[in-house]
């Protein structure tokens, strides 16, 4: 792959660099290297963030799954502009991503849902995500109920359980260096081209 002249470390396509760092994190990060912070904005312009799991990534975007009736689902419906952050402490690197969210096709969601363990599928039916829970026992009762309903059966995907893809417009790659002189490289998509620049730490 041809690299840009700005530095020997960085590719012209940020996805290639992300893939390299992600593969390194998969080897060295003890817990969930695919964990990413997802930040959204509510209808009242209040920011909110939480950890979700990246399930795949490609030129089409960064894919995760969730309940569209959840707080994040409602925020995404109101404002599709989001931010992602991967922090891999074990390799002293992080990646910031800004972009817009699109809901992926039902076919893609169905295909992934089929691969989930039985009890995870049951869990999707059991939780009214982000709504008020009077007591935890209520959740356990619902879990037992749906476990019994779908015992020895194919568990269908709930209509509210969907997949989203984040289409990046900006990447920032951060790498820890001595004396806090960290290395920062930004990729910003302008007119379908990635413009690369270095940033002060």
C-alpha cells in the first residue's frame, strides 16, 4: 500500500491504519478490544455516552447493534451525528471517530441475530431497554418467561433490535509518547478525499 509523505507511519486511507491498530489491540488488550464509547446528542442537545461493542467495520462503516427504543436509539433518530472512541490502554493508543449513523438492512441484522447465543436472544426480548425498572426481579421474571416461550425453538429477532453503521467523516489517531508529547494524526474527509494533518498534543 502506498503511504503518504507526511510520515512513514500513516496510510492515505485511515481504515488501513485502524485495521492495523485494531489487530494489535485484539492480541494485547485483555478485555473487549472491540469496546467503543458511543456519544450521541438528545433532542434537547444534551450529550450522552456509553460503551457498545463494535461488531464489524469496513469502508461501509462501523457496525453495532442495539434496541432502537433505547436512549441512544432515540438520540440517533433525532440527530444522526455521533462520535466513537476506542481506548486501548494496553498498547497506549486511542482512535476518535466522528460521523453519521445509518440503520443497516433487516437482512443484515437478521443474519447477525441468528449467530447470537440462545440466552442472548432471549435477553433481547426480556429487556425494555432504558425504561424504568421497578425491581430487578421483574427483569428475571421476564427472562424466565421468554426462555420458556422459546425453549427448543428458533428465537425471532424483535423488531426493535436493530443495527447501525457509523459512516466516518473524521478519524484521529492518538499514540502515547514520552513527556506527554503524544502523537496525533487527523484524517478529515473533504469532498470524498481524506485530508491528513498532524496535531499538537
